DNA sequence: CCCTGGATTGGAACGACATTCCAATGTTGG
DNA sequence: CCAACATTGGAATGTCGTTCCAATCCAGGG
């Protein structure tokens, strides 16, 4: 039996989260996968929340590494896509990052994301007074849109393919009152034809255009 | 004892959520406040999640009522501020809306928000192909920024005042490695001097500028 | 080499929770 | 007034996070 360590526990947590979602991360699942007892785990991590935070950090850290790019906007797009892919691959990140943002915004992971995006914002020539606004708009759009994309993918689930999902989503939308939800329904038709990644990048570019316009 | 009803249960849930947060909403707290048993509540409500959704809807519904405005942008600002205030008054909304967005995006509350914002987006003269991108950027920024604002207010808590909070936040930021977090730290200085609401609106206007630029 | 103190482990025990179940009570139409 | 049904209150169940403790491991000093 290899020595138990914080890293091994966090790795096991990520694996469980990936296959069973946030509600699947129980101490029972952990003790079984690690062939140990709950007390041993508690010696290395304070509690379940700290473990969730550590798992989030372990998965996000590689994405927010500094990126060199000719254009600052390209650096932002690269980080945005990295986050998009990470959240698509680990759907539990969406809820987790949102919760962390609105529970303890100055925790460990969120400022790192903010910083990695902000570096490029300041390089864009935005006046200092606009840094917070520009950085916030980017980060909130990126995390929100990536999370929603992951949610769509999850609804799709293991079984079906894209066509099946779109059919289900269409059905759900058709059920909406056409009068009351005319915008949402009109948008549904547009979305079906576009690639998720491209659509996400279009949103990033929209915010970037806003930053450029108010510079 | 007045007749138990779904409305009374939802109202009690909102009251509990406001004073004790999401983790405070237990069936024990509900049965005590309503002077009844768990079984009675389960006859009106399927489970805890449905109750959380109903509480969210009850609090959000008044905010997403149609708004008439001379300029579409003003309508968007009005709805954004309504959401901002609702989330500030009921901080549990931040986590709840984020969770609902990334769990079942096509539930009941989220499309209503999307629709109420989208109406004004289409009135802005955005070409149809850009509706989804523009609406998404707005909604994600609004919910994300409002949630973060509520989180800041919560850290501040019942006891202290704004100066105390800013001192605590400063202290947290000073502890960050100045080299590694130079953008975040620079931004902290800017933020201290500005009104939260104005800062929030500046972000909305930034996204609106992006929409106008790509129109 | 052993022995002693701290580090680490495994699992039992505890209290809180969401949910289910059921007997009892209210209500209503024939 | 009496059957069917709607509604209630609370006891029972199983799962969870967390705490506690006895047992084991390990390193360094005598």
C-alpha cells in the first residue's frame, strides 16, 4: 500500500468527481478507492470542502499558466479556450467555480483566473480605471458561458449524440409559450447550426470589442 | 393553524434562506417554522431541490417583468439593476442561479431571465445571428458580477461596516505574492474608491458597447 | 538494539440530514 | 351519515460528514 498523501487523495477526488459528479464525492467512495479509512483521509485534508477546493485548484492550475502571445487578445482567447475545455472535461467545475466565486471570492483559485486574464487586459492598453470592469466582464462571461456549455453537454449525457440532444432541447423549447418566450425560441434556431466553441469565442470577442470601444 | 399550502411553504423557505443561507434550509427548520411535520411538507413539494427552485422563482419573477423604456439599453440596465438588487438582498440567489444554470439550463427561472434581457437585445437592432452571443454575454456578466458583489457583502457580514470590509480585503490582497498577482493587486486599489452599483453598471455598459460595436 | 514519543492509520460511533412510510384526522359529495 | 379521498404529524430508515480512539508504524536518542 503506497503511502497516503494529499496528492493521492486529491487525485482520487478528481477521478470520482469526473465519473460521479459532485454528489458522488463521498468519504465512502474515497475510502473504497484508496482502500483506507475515513480517519486517515481526515489527517491529510480538513474536510470535504477543502478537498473540493483542492480538486478544483489541481484541475485549473495548469490552465492559468502564463501564456505568451503576440496580441494580448490572443492570450485572452487562449486562456478562455483552456477554461472552456477544462470545464467541458470536468463538468463539476462549473458549479464549483461559481460557488467558490460567490462564497469566498478571494479564495485561491478565482484570483488566479482573474490575474491570468487581467495580465492581458492591462497589456491591451486599457486605462487603469477600466481594468476591473474589463477583467470582470471577461471572467464572468467565460465562466458562465463555459459552464452552460458543460451543462448542455451533460444533458446530452453518455447515451445520445448531438442530434438527439438538439431534438430534446427543441422539444423543451417548443413547449415554452411562443408568445412569452419569443426571443428564446428565435435564438434556439440560430444556435443549432453553430459549433459550440466558435459560439463561445464569438462571445469573448464581443466583450473584447466592448473593451476596445471604451478604450 | 392556517391551511398549509405551497405558497406558505415557499414563503417560509425564502425567509429561512434569507436568515440562515442555503445550508440553513432544512426540513427541521421548516417544520418548526410552520409548526407541522415533514410528511405534510412533502405532500405539497416534491423534495428540497424543487423547493429551492420554487423559492428562486418566487424571488426572481417580479424582477423579470417586462420593462418599457425609450432606449433598449435603458431597459437592459433596469433589469440588470433589478437582478443586482435582488441578489444583494437574497445572497443565496447567487449560488442558486449559478447552480441552476449549470445543472438544468432549461429550467424555469433561467430562460425567463434570458428572455427578458433578450427582448431588448433584439430591439437594439442586433442582427439575428448575433442574438445568442449578445444575450449570453449580458446574462453571464450580470449574474456573475451581481453574485460576486453579494459575496463581498456577505464577507462584510452583519457586524462590520464598509471600511472594515475593505481593510480585511486589503489585508487578504497584501498577502498575495506581489509579483504573481500584480494585476489583481493594482485593481484592488481602484475598486476601493468606487460605488458597487456604478461599477456594476459600468460592466453592463461595457458589454453593451461591445454589442453596439459588432452591429 | 531497544524503547519511547509522535506520526499515521483504520474503523467504529455520533448526530444531522433528506426522504419514506403509515396511522390518524379532516373533508366532501352522494 | 358514511364511504372515499385529501391532508397531516411524526416515527423509522439509510446516507452522509465528522469525530474519536485504539492500534500500528517509524525515527532518533539512550
